[in-house]
């Protein structure tokens, strides 16, 4: 009897539980996020955003950035180049400054496949039939602080007297990281759920691309994040001149967990890639360079680096350092083409250059699609990266 009573009680409790579940309101599915709504106020083409606040260019003039609305799930974040400075000689606006001091006032893209004067080309040629980013939204971050987008301090430089002028002080606002983070904050507020984020930058904008990729990997953990640095892979031992100290870079980046492994004595631009790739093995980090990039050689000479053997040995040594530090990981690749042309991403040559049988356009398109790519290195690095049929044509670019 006792067993029969217990069994009956269990059945009754089970039925009551089922009844309660049946009467409980169904859990509502979360409402889909309207990805277009935050972008509704943007016009077609390029929009100018002036964030204000603590953002500034090196000379105190306003910082601004540009946004192009397209597919809200596919985003390109581009960091502009424009030199750099870290000494009185290179920073003095009245001397021979080696950097861009003010932000560009407008952003222009060509209307078709041909380059237009004053307009960005390459991946910004949105009507080009081979552009892998034609339908992507873009955030374009101008450069005007002399600190490769990773500075966060005002530095006073002592300019020595000359026959024409007495000694004086020059204050440079190295606030590139402040400006970049303002662009990041705006991006987070307006792009709510990108599926892919492609971070790239040319020349001075190449160097910080892994830093900004870290931000995106942390803020959009479900997105596929890829970084490509364009035209700055040969700056070996440039940090011996300690530009990072003039810019306040280590303090600015100290919020990243593993950046405490980098100090003022072992800082290098390669360390930015190494630490980012270690922190985010799910993201892809890449670089593009030409073997004898004339602008990189120029800046290395300014910094006092011996370039008598050319740029290629420095490029190869830097790549070897990164590969060794990331041994066992599979999230770093490089592409080295022949020639001396500086940068590729905003040039018409983006659609023509190739190395070891691989077009740079196709390599980048594969990266953008999340496909596997191999390292590419020119065989005869003294030759031309143009296909033979095009070698006689004139190459133009910004």
C-alpha cells in the first residue's frame, strides 16, 4: 500500500509540474537588433564627424574623421599615414617637419576605375569591379599628430638657436591615440553588430593597425577581425631613437593586459603585432611591404639606421622575429613585393601588383573573406611587381 501511495503521489506532483509549465508564459525571443537605425542620420558618400572633446591635431587644430555607410555588417577601419616626428628637428613646424600637422578637410574617392587627382584609390575605389570592399562600410581616420596614432601626451621640444632665429620651445600635441579612440567610440555606438571588421592603414597608419584590431576583437567578440599593416614593416631598430617616449605610447597602451611585457628598452613596432596576436589568436594579423620601399629607407636614414644593405634584410629580419615569437600560432602572415613604391591600399596598383604569382588584390580579398593565405615573398626583389604587360605603363597614386 505504501509503495502504491508513493507512486500515486509522484505521478500527481509530476502532473502538477507539467500543468504549471503549460500555463507559464512562453519565453519571448529577443527582438532583432536594427543595425541600420544608428546609421540613419548619415548621408550617401562620405560623412564628416568632428568629435571634439580632448581630440586635437598636433598644432591644436580640430580633428575630424570620415564615415561611409554601406553594409552595416561589413566594416573597414582605415588609419591614414603621413610621416612621424619625435625630435625638435623633425617636429618643428617652422623647420622641416616630417609629418602631417592638420587633418584633411574632406575625403574623396574616384568615381570609377581610373585614379582622379586628389582622390584616394585602391580599396576606396568603390565602383571598381574588383574591389573586395565595395559594399563595406568605412571609417577613415585622418592622421595629424606625428605619433603613428598611438600617442597620448603633449611634448615640449627645445629648438636650438640658428643664425636666423633664437632658441625656442615647440609644443606638439601627440594625441593620436586620443583621436583614434574617439573614432572607435563612435564606431561602437553606430555599428552594433558587424560580422567582419578589417582594420588597415598605410605608412604611419600601418604601425598601429594591430593595436586597433585588439580593440575591435575585444568589443566585437563574435566578429571576424583582420588587420593589415601597409608599408611599415622595415623599421628595424627605429625605436632606438625612443619615439615612443616622446609620444607617451607605453602609458597609453598600458590598459592592454600583456603590454606590461613591453618596456621602454624592448619596445618595437613588431612588439605591437606580437602582443596583439598572442592576446587574440582568433584574429588574423598581416603586413604588406615592398622590398626597397623608398619612404621607409628615408625615415630609417633620418633615425640613423644603417640602410646601406637596402631595406629587404631589415624586412626579413623583422618578419623572422615575429614568426619566432609566434611559433605554434597560425594568425600572422606577410606579403613582400619587389620594387620601391610606398604603400598599396589606396593606390591603383592595388589591382595590378603581384609577387610570386599572387596578386596583392587577390591575397587581400582572401583575407577579407576569412580564407587561408600563405606568406608571399618576391623571388627577384629587384624586379617590378607589375605584370609584364603593364610594365611600360605609367603608375600613378597618392
